C-alpha cells in the first residue's frame, strides 16, 4: 500500500555544504546537497513508497563527516509519528517504525506502535582490537581455586 512519508531535515555545517541520503528499508529515495544556511532553513522531504503492515526503517546517511543532521516532524500520511527524531551520530542513523493499519486501507487509522533509534557502527571506524590471548604459562587462578573448592567438598563427604 502506498504511503507518504514526510520528514524535516536540518543540517549543521560550516565550510562545505554537506550531502545526505535518505533510505526507507534499504531503498534510497533521496540524495541531496544541503546548500542553505543551517540556522535558517530546513528541507521538508516527501517520500512516496509502498509499505506493507510491519516494521520498517528510515535511515539517514551523512556523506560529510564535518557536519551533522537532525530530523524532525516525521509523519506518515499526515499523521505525526514523532515530533523530534534528533540527530544522526556521525555517518548514519536509523529509526524503526511500525505500520499498522486498522480496517485495511484507511489512511486515517494509521497507528504507530514504536519508533526507536538504532545505532549503527560507523563504517570508517577501525575494528575493535582482538581480545588478549591467554598464554598457557599463565595459571587461571579462579579456575584453580574453584577446582580446589570442589575437591575439598568431595573429600569431606
């Protein structure tokens, strides 16, 4: 069923106009350069897409690391889902939302059950260091103590 998603995109930047992409369920709908003064202007994005009943994802991808974006007034079919989604942390941010239609195809009965921000690891971040290796020459004192306790209990019986 076709739905109209609307969201206000605010950008905070200083030197070069940033570029962002908006996705719904891994399908890119918008790639845009934000070339207006960030303190005065925001962009109202209108996305028309087919969404079945269920969980869906709205994702903002920031292609310029020196800027950040905020999304406000997320609406579906004119109904406010969330007034303030807040900002993207670094490269991208995701929000999950649920489409639940009462009476089948009535857009007036749109209900959102949950909207949550999902943190995504930054693709440019280095991988975490591997866990330290335990060398065989180092005794595992906790294990040895547990074995001693078990042996003492068995000897007392």
